[in-house]
C-alpha cells in the first residue's frame, strides 16, 4: 500500500497515536516556521492588508512576509483578495481551514501567558 | 518602564491582542523547533526513556533528541528522572506546565488530520 509514511518503526504505539503524531508533525512543518503562527493569530482578528500585517508583526521584513503569505495561501489557510478599486487593494483573510486553527492557537497563547515569562527568563529553570 | 518588549509599533491593535501575539511568539520559539511538538505529544501518552522516544519519533538523531530534551527540560515543560537502579535508567515526563499544553496540541493534531492531507499535497492549492 502506498503512502504508509504515517507509520513509524514502533509497534508498541497504537495506530490513532501514530496518526496523531504524524498529523502534529505535518501541522508544525509550517506552524513551526517563524512568524506563521503569529501571522495567523493576527488574521484571526479579521482580514488585513500587507502593510497592516507588517505593522502588527513589527519585526518582519517585506520579503519574508510575502513568502509566508504565499506559503499560507498555497496551504489553503489564508486567501488573498484583490479589490480592483481604484485604488487597487489586496487583503488577506483566513479561510475556513485557517479559521479552524484559531481555537488551538488561542489555547497556546493562553498557555504561554500563564506559563512562559515574557522576558526570556525561561532558560533559568533546571 | 523596562520590559516593554510586549508592545509593537501599532496602536490600532488592542492590548490583549498584543499580549496574545507576543505570547504566541514566545510559545513558538520552541514549539516551532523541529520535533519539539511531536516530542511533547509522545510524552503526553506517558513518561518514556530516551530509546523509547527515539523509536517513537523515528527520524531524529540522538544528538538532536538530546538537545531537544535538554531544551524542553530547561524550559520547564518536561522533567528528567534518574532511577539509580541497578540498572540506572533515565526517564522523561511532562511537568504540569508541559501537560497544560496537551489539549492545545491535541486540537492542532485533530485539525491537521481534518485539514492537511498526509502526503505533501498541500502545496497543490492555488
């Protein structure tokens, strides 16, 4: 059977868990890229144009922002809409698929607010 | 006032959102690193030793796995326990802080199972 990349060499692990881990790995191939989760979080507040996104994120270069938007668009998480104007304007919005991620991102954000101190002191444990 | 890194140069964005975005960015500084989310997901099923983790993940080198475990331990998400034996054995388990992330990771995993096809076809959109 083709496409057995979901299985791993550990038969003590049950199928649903394996599937879950593979799914988690798939999600993090792009959620793991810098800015993507934050970008989705910003779009979770409503559609936005390129400049607005750039300002909301703050420290992202235009070329990286373009790349991330294109990637998230290809992945089907966001959609790009061109309003012919004049003036022409382009905006980005979450698709249903992207919107379905929001509750999980909100939970992670909540968790980080409760568990990760803001100022890089989280290396101080151990 | 020190520690104002939570603010961004966009005063149209309300405070709670900003705080949420900064928290999301903090969470993804390590959730974004390859294997970390999957590693936490595996530990979400119960404590495990190094070999067990290595087998469950499948394609991770020992040195990278060591590094990730050390990082997640420093961040307070997992704890390392040494059983003096004999034989000496070391196991890793989620802390309360790490455990508190599980519902969100499960949601992301569920989302990926519903929205991301397994075989790398998610570049096929657009």
